[in-house]
């Protein structure tokens, strides 16, 4: 593979190598004349790492009493959902100012057993201590096999609710405001019967009510399961292409009375199928309306452009983000909508399968370029399979850094953990500015590199000290709680953008001016892989001592300016209280 390549904007090439994806998954399908080369050993990924090897994170789950352990239910059947399960959500469910942690679990898919341990909610007590409040809060689920979650205040009552995707019926937990939740799925009309993965709340029609989008993976059941093998001839998980059963995603319109209407067909989303895993909702073409990007596994991605009349049209192919520069669909897992060059346009970074490199689609006025650069955010990703993903300025030098949660989907030759043939170390890249990154050593930013089959990852300031921490769900393993201890290069500031209803203004953009520099952040907690992050926006400010001005572009609303602000504090930005 070339060290660097850049596509023409919106290039459409023949899909002549679809079999490449199937080969990597180990399906035995073919279509390209040459299979991908074997991935390089893990050690090569750190050869260009940052020195000296100062840790950026400290693993503190055990000491913090965050004792969640994920269970896939794998028992030798190699049922596909076992490989994809595991999301996490950060939310302040009790309004005390601290982010709590919601962990999504799987369990057995065997109909002859009821072994499903359920989801968990941990209340943040402060000082890096957590309490399991699942039973009191009533959010453990009702025996569903969990995948992911999205956290938002869907009914505008000032309290954050939780939506959970499952293999089968999804769940909407309504926050009662007294430390408990109520399952309102049936009354709200958002259960669905598909295999849901990532999901997101967003107001696509600008009526002030948060709608809901759910990515669906496969039309699957145990009866439809297939027998597949790894390269070594051992039983293993199949490629999604084997099933030939891609799904239609789901869109629910919020009617404003606590109920939703399934508008998938009337909105036009039934015009395309896919194996949906990652979701990001934002205004990608600058027309003032919110669009939907879906990262599909081994099939072309979808970019649903909002037409403004309740309908969407998939323009991923003509806008350059459906396939890679060679016209080949990749195995899209997680996705982050990120303004990489801080110019007010959201790019798309998608995590992929081993041997494919994580991909970056750069946004130029609504059209995307598939870009791979030796020092780009995808550098060093070739040996890994990425899932959870997030950009944040972990060291406050003014540049976005990148964290990727890795874990195989096919048993590999390199056993980094003798008890888990799918385990890989996670990746941390330090942003250098100008779209360039470098690998951080030690691997993953922790003192001792840990290999696991990581899936969902959520990012947020868990102790309100001004830096971004990470929570990771690991398939059939303990949760990782990474406390940020990176050596800081400058100051910080955090804003919570609040709508007129005093709820998080999801999809608002926040532009900060400080010391002659401009920084952009976006209120997009529901992205990555099956996870939901801190709704507040965090800025590392390098040497800036003051923020002169903050400009908020409210979703479907006017722009307002705020400031100046002191650095090193958390502020609220209230719609209608700024200067127009």
C-alpha cells in the first residue's frame, strides 16, 4: 500500500475489489487478484512514538469502584452479535454536575438460557468514586441483548434520558428526576425490532424537539447464523457479507408529546441498505439543516442530506464519502465528525478493519476527499481494527488529539493476550497541528499497555478538573476508566451550551477566539461507536490567558456572542442571553 494517497473529490470508481473486504473478514470470497498483506507486528506502530514515554492516562476503574464487566455470551456458537456488543454513555442523570457512567451489556443469545446480566448505571460521587445504582434507578433492562446507547433530554424536561439499542427491541428510559427511570418504550413508539447499533438524538426538522436515528446492522437471528472459519481453519465469526441481509436504518420523528412516529419510509431512508455501525449527525454541507452520516461495515457508507421538507437523499457517492479512493467500500465501525483544520467544516474520521487503515474524509464546502497521509490521524492504524473513537485536546496544547479503541473481529496470528485471541492495544495519537499526528508512547497512553477487545469509548471530564478522561467497554472484560494525567501544555475552558429549555443544545457549534487563534467545537455527544460522550465542549488553549469571544450557532437558530471569559473554568452559555 502506498505511504500516502489523496483522492479526487467525489471520485466514483468501479467497486471491483469488494471481495477484499470479505477476504480480510475470512469469508473465502474473492474478487481482487491479490489479498492484503499480513499486518505488521504491533511493535512497529510505536516506532515513531512520542518520546519521552510519559503516561497520559492512569487506569483507575478498580480504585474508583467502577466494577462493570462486559459479557458477550460467547459459548462456541460464534453468533455475530457477540462480536459487536458493548457501548457506554456519560450523562449527569441526577443533575449534581458530575458525569455518571452507563454501561451496556450483552449476555447469552441462546434461547435455552436466561443468562443476561443486564446494563449498569454508576453514579459519580466525586473524588473518583462511583456507586452502582442500577437497581435503584431501574435501568438494568428486561433481558435484552445490548449493543449501544445515546443520552439526551428527548422531552425537554431538563433531565437526561437514556436510549439503549439491542438485538431486537430497543429501550427508552425516561428520567423521572428522583434518581429513577421508567421504561417508556412502548408508549413512545421507539422499540423497533431490528438489530440496532449506534444511535443519535438530533432535531432534523428544527421544531425544537429531538428526533432519533438508529443504525441497524443485519437482519439476523440464530436460525440465520452461518458457519465460517479463520485463516487458520478454525471456527470463527463471519463477515456481514456472508449473510446477504443488510438492514434499513430507522428514523423517529419526535411529536413533542413524549411520543415518536417512525418516518423511515416517508423520509426516504428505505432507499438504501447497509450494515450500519457508526452514526454522526451534523450539517455537513453548510445549508443550515442537519444531515446523517452512517458508517457501514463492508458496504458503501451513506450520507443522508436533509432536503428541508422531511425527506433525505443519500449523496455519499457524489459527495465523496461512500467508498475509498479506489472505489472500494471499507469495514466502517465507529465515526467521529471532527473539524480537523478548525475552519468551520466537519470532516469524517472512520475506524476500519485491520489492513485497511482508519479513514479520513476531509470536507471542502460539503464535498469530501478520502485522504491518507503518513502523519495523518490514520497513521499507524494498519495493524488494528478500530471501533470506539474520539478527538479531544488531552494535553491542552491547542491541537486535537485522537484516541481509538481497538479489537479484532477475526482471530489473528498475533496473540497479545493468551486468553483473548481478539485482543489489541488501543491507540493514542498526539495532534501536532496542520492535520498531522504522531503516535504516543507508551501504547495507548497508559503506563502498561493493555490488550483487550475494546468496543465503545466515551469521552468527558469526569472530575471537572478541566481535562478529558476516557471510559472504554471491553468485550468479555472489565471496563477501563482512564484518568487524564497528561503533562499539560497550556490552559483550558469548558462550555455547556443550553437551549431556551435549559437542555443541552445538541448540534450547536461553539467558536472560541483566544490569543489570536480560533477554535471550533460541536455539541455532538452521540457519535463514535455505540456510545454517548460528555455534551459539554472542551477547549485546550495553549498559552492563552483569556478567551476574548465565544460565538454560538444554535441549531436552526441565530448566532450569539458571549464573553470575555477567564480560562480554567466551566461556564454555561444560555440561548437568548448573548449578543446577536
